[in-house]
C-alpha cells in the first residue's frame, strides 16, 4: 500500500514523500502546486537514497554493470523531522539498514526560492569498517504522474553538453531514443548514466538533468554542485522515470571510500525544482539559487564593472611598457578593472615555466608592484592571472614530487603539467606565500585563477583514485576559501580553460567566471546565450576582442555579445581609430544601462536550433526581462535568414524602446506585443533596451 506520508508546499510547487507500507521504502516527488492531488501509481517506490556498500547485493533486472542503483533495497524509512528557522525549512528523513548504517536525507527550502537544495548524509552505525562504493545526493521519482500508464511519446530528456570553446549545447531527446521504454513486464531495468570523470566538471556535460512531460508542459530538473567526478542517471523499471545523481560511483568514477565506525560522510549538494512552463523557466529556478552566494562577493562587484584583459593584446607576453600603453589609453574610460594575464613570470624555460610565480625582471624591471600602482594611478583596479593548482615542466616546482599528486606511485603528468597536492599543508603554505602574498604585496584587487588540465580518474593518497580526487577537490575548495578570507575585497575570477568549471560550487566561491575560451570567434554569442540556462549572467564574463582591421559591423557583433553577461574588452585597443573608439564607448555606455537587467532577470532564447557552433546558420535572440525593464540581444549568422526577426514580449505590459545598439539600429520597432528587427544580412547584431509603461 503506497501512501503520501507528508506534503510540503514551497513557493508554487509541492514536495511529497511517498511511503510503501509493505516494504518500508520512502521516495520523493515534486509537483507544481496545482498538481498536488496527482495520483500515486501502484508500483514499487524508488528509494529516496541509493547506496551500495561493499558486500551487498548488486542490482538485478540485467542492469549490473550499467548502474549501481537499486542496490539499497534494505534501506527502510525510520523517521522524519521538520526544522523551521527564519526564512528556511529543512526536512530530515532518516533511513536505516539492518547491516549497520543509516542515511539522512536533507531537503531545505529558503523563502523566496523556487527550488529546494538536497544532500545525503551516510553514517556507519556498526562496529566494522564499511566500504561505500556509491551514494546519491538526490533521487526524484514519479515522472510522470499525468499518464496512467507508461507515457508513450511524451517524456523528453534534457541535458547540456559541453566542450572547450563549445559550452552549453542543449540536447533534448525523447526517452524512447535513449532506449528507456519500460519492458513489457517490468522485469528489466534501464539506465542512462552520464557525467564527467576528472577535475574539470563541465568538460563533457554540465551537471544537470531534466525530464519534460511534453503534453502537460511540466519539467522536473536537477543541478549538482560539485567540481570533481560526478554522474547523473535517468532510470526506469516501471511506468515512471526516476532521475538521480551525485558523486561518480566505483563503476563510473573509480570511487570508493572506507567509512569508519561512527563516521559520517556528506554528499555534494544538489538543487531540484519543477515547473509548468519551458526549459528556460526550469533553468531560471535552478540558477536563481546561486544569487545568494553571488551577493556575498566584494561590494565593488555589485555594479558589474567593465574590465580589460590584455591576453588577446600580448598573447602571453605582457610587460610593464605594453601594459601601461593600454592603461594610458583606458585611463579616461569607464573601464575599471585591468587584468594582466599569463606570461608575467620568469620565462627562461618558455611558457611552461608557470608554477614558481617569480615575476620576470626583464619584462617588469621595477617589479609587479610598480606596474600595479601605475594601473591604479590611471584610475583602474589591477588584476593578475595565476594557475594556482598546477606547475609547468619548465618550472622548478615541477621537480617537487613529494608535494605533487601521484597516480600508481608516479607523478601525475598531463601534457607538461603536474598538480599540487592541495591537501598537503606544505603546499597550502607555499601557495599562500606565492599567490596570496604576492597579491597583497603588490596591491592587486583582482585575481584570475585559471586551470588548464584535468586530473583524470584520480590520484594516490586514498583508498581509491576517485577518493583521492574527491579529497583534492575539497582541498581546492579550502584554498579558494582561504583566498577569500585573506583577501576579502579582491574579486576572484573562475577560469578553467575558459568554461570548464561553470558549476554551482565553484561559482559560489568566485565573483565571476570566464564564460569560454572563444576569444574572438563567431560562436561567442551562441555560447553566451547558452549559459543563461546554466549560470547567472552577472557572473558570465564575455570576451569582446577589438581588432584594427575589424569593420564597424564586426565590432558591433562582438560588443553586443557582451550584453549577454559581463563585458570584457581586449585586443588592439591602442591601434583603434577614433571612429572605432566611438563605437566601443557607445557599447560601454549601453552596457552600463543594461547592468540592472543583467544582474537579475529572466531569460528566454528565440530562434532555430543551431547545428554547428563554428559555422552557425540562422539567427538567435535573447530576451531578458527584469521588472518593468527588458533587453533583447539579436545576432544573425550565415544563410537561412528571415527578412525580419519577431520576438514575443510579455503581453501584460505595453513596452517602449529606451535605447538601441548600435545607434543606427533605428529600424527596430515594437508593434503590439512584438519586437520587430529587420535582418541586415549575415553576422549582424542589434540590441534594444525596453521599458514597460
């Protein structure tokens, strides 16, 4: 007999715990509030938590080796506790196992959120060491309750793929194409397990999964906050689908962990939500939870200042002279942050010498302190690039193998890089001196932290390579927190070959992130628009690289893309003509007007799906609304272009155009509840700021 054990109404959705009175298992489902009375199907409940402890029975249904779920069938519901504090409700559900462990599932809702945060705590209550090989952070059941059977041709899986300079491709597939139809008798179990192995969490997929009921237009989704190996699963045995996720398990991520008697272990946090609407509505609910962490960063970050990064100016060869040449040009501009990127160290052994962090005396004869002060004298905050966690083959640090990660007893080396052991107190002290100490000494107000290789399956130093990696990631978190504690007013940028760390845990530790390494490519607006569904635009720093040879049309295409996030200028600024500078200044002024909309709002993408990022065809438009204001950013690509682009505006208000970019985009107009923009050929851009009357 399956009953609804408890129901909680949060915002406009409900959380329900379903209890099987026969087996004692308890499960979780989320529903839009209007669907709170949806029926419960009469088939076994999917457990709230999935665990595999070594020595236990592995999953049946012909699924062993494809999933480690359903190995926790002996977990039984024990109790549930509700804790209320100002602005927050936490539901703690305790499950116990007869062999001597318990799992506590924590679900928290903060007032104002349209999502909940969940995690699992495992405790060894026995007198023996238990080996944990798999544990979920979340498991959400009951998808979909709106069909009395197995919902043929109505369930769609949504994921976001990612690669270097190609971040955030939206993939949506009917679950039938993922071969997730239920078997005729329910005897077989099917799983689509996917994720990422290593220390670049956004390398193949974003840690995100969603299921859509395409008939009811209801979405269920989850986003995981973890910077190491992770996995998601879409699982089916009976009529309903289940989605779950957490740390990559032993099969997928080479992870297992010994848990001592009375020891507790906490999983990474996940964010869950449901909504009747679109994928944009679901993603907005999940990413909005990141606003609280973003609000805790330095006050100087609140108005999303424009920055200049000299990487695409010197391409790794900065010097006092060429830095000041750009700074002199920018001293009377509205650029407030000036970043010195890679290459400022001693390069006797070439560009691979990073890791010693000794400034190059030839390039900076007066030292970095003098250069930083000169930038401040010109009215800007200086910043500096580091790749904190690695060292290159040309550095002396490369030989300090006692303090570097190893795998199978040998230094872990990837394409000329090795990795500091971030759990080693000596390493923490060393990097505190070389990184935090240098930033303090020289007076830098901005720290760009890059990360350009992946550890892979893991490292030595723990009971499994995956556990070694998990500890390394915890050490990375701790060092980022130490930077923030030591340098509370410094803005920290999260960069990992551009966008390989764009997940909630790293975004919470940093003020802003490099959106991609697509520095001056036509796909920049494509990637920038994709990321509205995955990170906050206020934290998405977008390159606009200006070249002397660029036409006004090409410059406008690049500059308009920065309105999709944070404006980052680079390139041949010292060589631009007066007319080119006028366009840059026009864009900067427009961006400043758009900042309140970028900081907080709701984004919706329009346009055909793009097959190729490198050679895009068609067009896209991104509409972002924020209260009584809105902004639309339009880009055309190659071929397949309409004569005009029409965007549906929110119909509950009458909209007027406040400002356009470029200024000659006067043909943009509003007719009724639609914004209309004539298409001026291939690779053009236009933007409009709107206000409701």
